[in-house]
C-alpha cells in the first residue's frame, strides 16, 4: 500500500492518495487535489471524507464529476460545509454542490477499499460528522481534524465541543498501538505514542 500526501488550499489541507494493486482511493478533497490527480493521470474510485468543512470538500464535486464515489458520515449540507456560517459572517465561501453516494455508518464497518480494510469511528467535537479511518493491518489512522501533531481540532465552530472531542480522542485514538501512524487533516504526520507523550492537550 502506497500513501501519497497532497496539501492545498489556503488552509493547507491534507488529502491522502492510497494506491494498491487492486485500485486507488482518496481521503478528503481539498482545493486543487483534482488537478493534482489529473496531472498524475490517477482517478480514484472512491473519496472518503473525514468531515465536510469546506476546506476538506472544495474539490469533492469535481472528483465526483470525474467518476469518483463520495463516502461520508452525513449527507451534504451547507451547515456542515460552514457555508451558512461564513455567509452570515460576510465571508464569501462557496462549495460546488455534490451528493454523498454512500453514507458511512460505523455499525457497518469495516469496509474494503482497493483491498484495504478500513474501520470507521464517529468522533465528533470538531464537526458533528467527523470520523476517523483506521487501517489496523497497516497500523495507520486518518484522523481528519480531530488529532494533529501537537494539537487537536478547533472546537469553536457550530457543533463543536472540546469535552466531546477530548473524550473521543481518549476513547478511540489513544487506545491504538503506540506505533500507529497518524495522518491528520493539517500538518505533518505523527504517531499515537508521540502524541500521547507530548501533545499538550492530552496531558
């Protein structure tokens, strides 16, 4: 399994292209990732969204138009993308509308994408629809905006709660093996062990 990171958009949001002999899929859809993939002549079959804040879905419609299936915990809404909030604040954020092809229900996981078995856990607190995507066989977790290197996701947006987020991180992330690699929605990767030892929000 090969993982290639893409970082783009003004929020410097990460996407992760996962390639195996059986196919490809993408984690998140930030601005510019569709053109990046086209430049690599790669068309992922599936796009898994860790949550639907605008910086993670600006290219979702373009990827869907190119043939990818979108997978998310909740249906598209302008509340989840934060367009409603931004417009009320006078910030002209616009996300091209898309539709969620498959709603991710944790009760139905794990799933297999391109031969990779992924377990999903709902972990709100940053956004009501936030999920983490765990690949136990590879000791990898895609944490979205729940856990970062040295930090955690912001909780001052609609539906946010620091208590709920920290409880979820403790219950669902910190229990993973210490060598588990963490691929977050922003910033560099880390490990569960490193964050357990040094992340100031988890001490």
